[in-house]
C-alpha cells in the first residue's frame, strides 16, 4: 500500500499528459506511489496510455474515467479514487495535465510538507510562453504564478501543484470541490476559502516549481482580458458567500477605483508593462462588479 498519491485530471491532451508523466518518472523513482489519471473524456486511448506507462515495483498507475463534465467532478473523482485505490494515503498531490514538474520538485514539496504538516500546501507555476507572446500575456498569470517566500499563507493560487493532507478530510466535508463552479471555474478558490474558514493550515512552497505552457490562442489580448474579467465574476460570488455582500461590494468598488487610478497614473509615463498590468486589474474588478449584480460566467461550459 502507498501513502502518497499523485492525481492528474486530463481532457484531450495526450501529448501534454505524456510529457507530464515523463517528468514524474525521475521524481518518483524508488518511491512507492499511486498515480491516478482522471479522464474527463473517457478516451480508450488515454486508458491505454496510462496502462502502458513504465513503472517500478511498488508503483501503480490507475486510469479513472469521469463521465460528468467539469472541473469539480474530475477533482472530486481523484479524491474518491485515492480513498479507493490507496486507502492508507496521507498525501494527495494534484497536478494539471498541461504542466510538467521541475527536477527535484517532489522531494522539495514533501520536505516542505514534513516541515510544516499543513492541511494544504501549494507551489508556484512558471508559464512557458512563446517568444512572440504579446504584452498582456507577458504580464499575466500565464507568465508566472509565483508567491512570496515559503511559509504559512492565507490562500493559494490554484489547484495545479497542490498537496492535500489526509487530515483535511476531518476538517472539510466531501465533496471538496463544489459543483456550482464546475463550468465557471473557481472551484479551487472556493475550496481554499472553505479550508481557511474551517481553520485549516495553508502553506506555500516557493521552491517546488511546476512549468506550464499556454496554448497560443489563449494568449491573445482579448482572451487574456476575458480570463481576468471572468475570474473577477466568480471570485466576487465566492467572496460574497463567505464574507457577505457588504464586504464583497467594498472589495469590488475599492479595487475598481484603485485600478483605474493606477492606470491613469501609468498612462502619461508610457511604460507598457505597468499599463498592461493595470488594464488587467481593471478587467478583473469590472468582472467583480458584474458578479455582484448577478452576472455569470461559464468559461468551461463547452468542455
């Protein structure tokens, strides 16, 4: 039996999934580990890929078909499969299928988990952008999702590069990821807020890096602005559910005024990077205002 599980949600990305699994091979060498691949397309080719992937003694690679579309069902299926396939698991690490891990990533992440023993542990995602990536892409989360120094934090930056302690299941009821956000996105942000509200300990590990390339169509200026805008919509709704309407409104209004002011101050200087960052902030807080008046987003509905 293994006490370490790595869970990977996937959807129609066989080449990227293979690259991720290849990057994991040296990380898990000599370790007993269960690797779960939750396929939201139920593709026999992915099942065959997982079944044929090389492994050492004591390592298991398990294919998990998930017919219900959406981010939340896939992530919840990984938790369920961990309990079923590795009942003694202590740590479940989630990775997205569009990333790959840096050398020494697993030892660093587990070392940080040993040092702090948190309920949740997250690490940075470094974007791999093409050389011709535009101004907005270079100043967006697609370029980097770095934090500050390693240590306790209030919230994490996403479910890519996330370690969940088994102790969390005594603190937060399953399912961990709410279906209300399976099409909009934000299931991870809501999860982090639930853990924080329950008194869970959250830690950031700046040295455990995952790399993530972004498809060129998503790097177009309109798409990047749309990403920030729709994120603002679901974050406003989630914040309202935890903090109340008054606090969520204050955050949306204060953020909008502040981002507009910073944009106005940056325009006369003609410094492109600050202008782009401030415009992205304006888009995000515009989304928050729309979310507060009842607007919705279905970013992943087509999937």
